[in-house]
C-alpha cells in the first residue's frame, strides 16, 4: 500500500516529465512536442523510504511512454547521472527525483512483481486513510514464493526504445515506448489502463 500526501509540488511532476523525457535516448522517433499524462501505477518500498511511481504518458503522435521515477528524501549515492531534479514537497520537504531504472529499490520491486506474480499497490491518503481509485493495473507472470535475486547496485543501458538493467545475476528490460502487440517469452510485467483493455508488455526478466 502506498501512502499519498495531499501536497503542493514544485516543480510539478508533469512539468518535470515534460522537460526531461524529450531529451532521453530511448525516445527514438516519438514526437514529444506534447506529453499528456494517461495514468500511473506504484510499487511499495519495503522500508517505506522511497516512493516508486511509474508514469504513463501519451506523446503528440499517440504513443504511450512508460517513465518510472523514484522519490527520495536524500541523494542516492553513486546515482548522480540518474538524478532528474529536486522537488519541493509541501509535506515531506525536499525530494530527489531519479530515473527509477537506475535505482535499486525500483529494480527490486519490479523484479519481485515479475517473478512472484505480484501487482501494483493500492493507494491511500495519509491524512484520512481514504482509498484512491487505481485505474492502471499491472501484474507479474511469476508464482508466489519464487526466489528473487538481491539487488544492491544496477547499471543501465539503452537499446532502441528499451532500457536494459543489469543487477548481478538479474537482467531486466523496461519497455519505454509501449507496443500493444509486443510479446515476450520471458517472465513479464503486463498492464492495462483506460484505453488499453488488453494487457500490454511493460517489462521482462531474462
């Protein structure tokens, strides 16, 4: 379960994404002259310290982009090149916003969901415990109780419109530009959201 604060953010998430996404090497030929938020989904950090949120954006030419972010209360050692921006959060104070593909907490969360058949988490407001409707649903193809390699450090590379993450014995591919017809024979994370009723490939292991 992810705890959500009613807060003012400066810069806003949308402004941050619109500035950062068009400069990324995995964009390819996608027209990013406009970016519109479609939906988002979250995973939990077991230690409760890091916000793990993946944004789904629609580009000017109608493509769906997947942009995972992590939000931290202090800088992540050794991840200077993955820092997107700092953000002022009216409840939590200064937050460091990272490209989540380079953050071990995100990589561990996605790998765990994929290998154990996990899913995105429910959202509740911190000040009332009211639940927030979740409309983007993601699920892994694995089985409960499956072993998950420990993730301590990660390296990232771009291949086409994918980000390839290496973390010890684990190799994880995050699909940045969603192709609704793409499939993978590996262990997968797939998702649905309004306008995408059939499960789309989001990430896979192996």
